[in-house]
């Protein structure tokens, strides 16, 4: 097929993305550097001088990093087990894994509110069994946000890793075992390095999703602010679109920095691509 014709097939999609995504983003970024008709960095300096915003930014990064680590620790073994099972069992387990994606984030968040509240299932169980004297403050904390976000994004990392693990050549592992390597050594030197690309892609998806998620932190975090709820507050409550645009640009920059660092790590682990 003519390459020129193939390029023409890309044109509608590129045009749509340019008009409805790229141009609005560029206009938003440009607006943050203009104040009273003059070029300035005052909008950014104001936020980074503000201790309240710095606390929100650190909380957001902490929640995103911990959520990513938990998703990796929980998702990697699950994906590995699913990839090694038979076709029937694999289909069933995969359906269970992606089931949370079929439920609205609002419904999931309200379910966790019932579970984590002071009179919720967790506190009721702990009090009735005598493990604690009074209910724990779990809801409306960063910990509650992390729990909700792990529930939200765990399927993404399982699916990403599963796609990589299903294409692994396990004859390499068998060969290593036949040459005297232990199961752990074969996993450490063969299986894990080959699954690093899926791990990095899944980690990026989870981190960026956690960084920009709004519904789950808003419902489970309460008055505990993250950068997405802070953006919404400035835009919709305070009607300060200039500040909201600055926050949005900061989120975009953080996203690109994280993606760049993860890609650099991937290239270092696998310099040959």
C-alpha cells in the first residue's frame, strides 16, 4: 500500500487531537505566563512560595508513589499467576481482574466509605474482636485515598503485565533450570528483566492516573487536598482560572518528568531496546 495513503489515514486523528487537545493545552500553558498583558512567572512563584500548596503537592506525590508501589507489589504476582494458568481459568481470573474497571469510580468510592468509616465494616470488626478500643480514623485520610486508588488502578497494571508475560519464552526458564539455576535465580535473571517494559508502562499508567484522579480523592479524602481537588476548588469554587491553569501546567510538567525518568530507567536496563 502507498505510504502516502497510509499517512492520509492518520490525518483525521491528528487533526482531531490537534484541534481539541493540543491547541487548548498550548493556550492554557501560554495563559499562565501572561498577567495584566505582561510576561511573568509570578503565577508559578506564588504557588511554590505557598506552604499550603507545597503540602498539597507533597501529599499528591506521596499518594501517587505509594499507590504505584502497592499496585506493582500486588499486581505482579497476580499477573504472573494468571499468565501461567490454563485458558479457562485464565479467562475467569482475567474477568475478575478487570471487573473493577466496569464499575463507576463513584460507586467504588462510596463502597469504600461504607467499609472504612468509623462505623464501617473494618472498624466494627476490629472493635468487636477487641483489637482496638475505639474506631480508627481511616476515612478522609491519605491512606483511604491510596486504598481507593489501588482498587481503581490495580487492573491496569495486571493487564499490562499480563500482555508482556504471555509473550515470554518460558523455554529460557526451563533451560536455566536444566543448567542448575534455582527457581528464584531463573526468575531474577530471566523472567523479571523480560517483564520490566510492562512493569514500567504499568507503573507510568498508575502513577499518572493517581496524580490526576479526582473522584476517588474527592470522596475518600474529604478535606485532605490533592492537586486535582485543589485545581477543581480554584476553578469551580473560587473561579480563579488563572490559578487553575497554573496548577494544570504543573501537573502536566510532573507527568512528563515522570515519563521521562521511567523511559530513561528502561533504556538503562535495556540499552539495546
